[in-house]
C-alpha cells in the first residue's frame, strides 16, 4: 500500500480529528502523523500491526532455519572446531587486541592526535 499526500497528517490536525482518522484507518488507510514537519508516528489498524508482527516472527524463524542449515553443512564439510579451543583462541585475540590498544603509560590517558 502506498502513502499519498492525504495520508500525511500534522499532529495538531490528528489530535483534533482522531475519531475520523481512526475510522479511515479501520477502513484500510494508513496515516503518517507529523510533528514539526517530520514523520513522527504511524496510525495503522491493530489487525494489520499484528499481521506485521507475525511476518517479522516468520522472517526471524526463516533466518534461524537458514543458520541451522549452514551449520549442518559446515559439520558435514568438516568445518568445525572444539568449543574449548575456539573459546581459547577468541580470548587470546581479545587479550592481544586489548594489549595493542592500551596506552603506553597506563597511569596517564592517551594523548589525542590533532588533525
């Protein structure tokens, strides 16, 4: 559904005509409420909002299934690591990164570069 210019309503007008806007939304319109000339909130039918939430949950589930499929493919291809070894390598990388980014004099804050 596309939004037309008539579906963009200033906040003050929306406050004054909320009942009329709600009836339009219930009939299928979607309204963008603006404040100080900027998009602020949207007014949509509650059933449509529920539908959007269900779509988002389905999308998340599909992404999880895809992640699981890729994980199984990695296992099949032998691209796996023991958990303890992988965690140890991550900890070593973090420690090396922290050491590299720490200031030369720990008692003093690092000097800022001027550009």
